[in-house]
């Protein structure tokens, strides 16, 4: 493609050369530059891509896009823009044929609940027969293929490339988790989202390489609602007024408040072996009785966000109810079918706060016993393992201590830290089963009627990292093997 076409929606100055130069690809990592590519020099918190321009030129770049003054004796086109990250987004959209125009585009932002709400909305749309691609914490998911990403919201080039692939594979919709940093760094630019969804806001992501303060964090989330046609908002959240103050989209609200466009009421917990969820009713936009296959009151809010978006999209009531009743989120309170009268869950909880959240939520279901299997990561601050041990000892009836990415440490040293620095501060019972597969087997073979067992720490991950090597371990496969053995 000609550079002039790539720059169609970009404000730029030509410092040197010719914009009718043929470009084979756009590259923002100088190590990947090949003959005929355009190198875009991105500025990050730690690294400035302008430093790598000489390397990019030596590797055959035909053009460079800069935001700082730069000149070179080589015969190469130099384009100057105000913000190279913004330019990368618009150039990438043109390179891949503006795929957002071929998809219904939905972005979710909020401190918590994005991954779960994406899964709920995808489940609803699938129940309506709509093929969906997603981008977020779990990676880029198109059909049954998962492409791993470095960030919840990848660079704009990766987003545009993924959307092109989605459209080519027959997807009709794309749902993305729009993180505050993704919005701040223009990764979602060049997409005029059909729907933007706000889940909630709380203290997070404050620090040198993220946001300077809570206000900037909020302001970055609010950017989405100047970049979408229809906004879906949690009216119960403390920042609702602030996040909608400068929104240019339509506003539809959900929550328990009578002021919401769709209001939830009568929420209650529902539980049977293999199914732990919530029931609630709604009035307003739709009068519905809803069952959601994910536990906790927060699931009502996530479900409301998903169903409100679906209602605005014109999705049938039947698909909404079916989608929420059958939804699973890989590695997030994920129920795995087992033959016994107990419930087995896989969850990503890998620190004290996330463990406390899930155990307190599950305790509300009054299980016969609440059992948690977990370990702690090696080469990480020891206080984390102490805190996890103390939390599990306080909230679980039994802790099954095992391995979890021990890295360069000995797994027994980590387990001893969990016991001595954490569990022994409580009255909690525990057993030690160092090998994770054996620990899972122990839980399943000793399960009693009405137990809830949580395999914590791995979630969507499918590996164990030991001494610098990642060994394949998918807990779903381990469970299936154990069930097959038990049948024998």
C-alpha cells in the first residue's frame, strides 16, 4: 500500500522524502523491521522508539514516523506527527482495510468485571447465532483459537489485525476490554465503537508507569464515551455522574436504583451440584427473570451490563436468558462437570485479595465444606504467600497446599512459608500435596456431598513454570483424566 493511503486520516508533515512510497507493513518494534516497512517510533514510559530509528533504517525501513525532530542522511521518507501512537492506530486501520466498519464493535471499561461481562455478552450473542471475536485478558479469541497478548488491550496494530481476521472468519461482532491504559495510549483509536460499557470504578493502576493519580485513571476511562455511539452505564457506581459528564454518546443505565433504565431486584443465590449462580428479576427496559451461572452479587451487575447492551442491540429475550444461564468464563469461578454431588471450580485467584473475594462469595452458599487448593509463585515477595495462607486458613474449611509456578524456588520452601507465615496464624486445617495433579486428585477422591472445591491460582493458564521451564498443565485435562481413572 502507498504511504499516502496509510496516512489518509492522519495529520502530518513531510520532513523528507515522498509519501507515494510503497509500504509492505507497519512496524513499531525495530527488531521486526524488514525491507519496505514503515517504522513508527512509539514513546513508552521506559522506552523511546526514536532511539531505534537508525536500527530500523539499517534493516530496510522505507519510511519512519516520528513525533520528535529527526533527520537522516539516508534516502528515506520521514513523517512527523503530534502523537505516533495515534498515528499508528489510524495507519493500522487503513492497512487492514478499516475492519471495524464490517463488525458491530463493543468496548467495555471499568476496574472490575470486564472479562466476565465480555464472556456473558459473547454467550448471549452466540445464543442468538451471532459469531463473536473478543480481545482482552484471556487474549484474542476468534472461534476456538486463542492468540496470547502482552496486554489486556493490545497495541492498535494488533487490534486492527485481529479485527481483520475476525471479519474474514465470518464474525459479525467484536467485543474488547478497553483498559484505562489502552485508552490513554490510543490503542483503541480509529474505532468508532457502536457500544461502550462502563462496569464500575475503584482504586487501581496508580503508579509511575500507569496513572499519576485516581483522577487521571478516571479521565482515561471516560475517554471511551467520546468514542462510541451508545453508552451503557452502571448508575449505582459512585463516579456515574463524573464519567458521563462529558460523554458524547447516548446514555442507557442499569443497576438496582429505581432511576436506572433497567432495574434489578429480588436477587438471590442459587446452588446445585455443578451450578453456583444468582437469580434476579428486572423491570424497565425489559421485564425478565434471569438465572446466571456465575456466583456472587457482583454477577448481577455484570449480567445487567451484558443484557442491557444486548437489549439495545435488539437481541431476543430468549438468547439473553439462555446466554446468561449457560455462560462460563475460562478460569474465573469456572465450574467443571464432575460425577459426584459436589462442585469443582477453577479460578485465577493468586493473591490474598482475590482469594478473599472468592472464598467470601462462596461461603454465602453454605457449602458442606469449602475447600481451597493453592500454592504461591516463586521469586515473588514472601509476604504474598503469608497473606494467602492466612486468608485461606481464616475462610476455608480445608486448604490443600501444592505447587504454583515455583520458578527458581523449591516448592516445599514455598509451602512451608505459606504454613509458618500464614495458616498457623489461624485455626485453619490444611494438608500438603506438593504435586498439583496429585493435589487435584486428593480433592476429588475425598470430596463429600455438598462440598465446594476451588482450584485457585492457575485459572486460564495452561502451564506450570519450574526452574525456567514452562511445563504444560491444563487443570481441565487433569480433571478429565482423574474422572476416567475413577470410572475404571
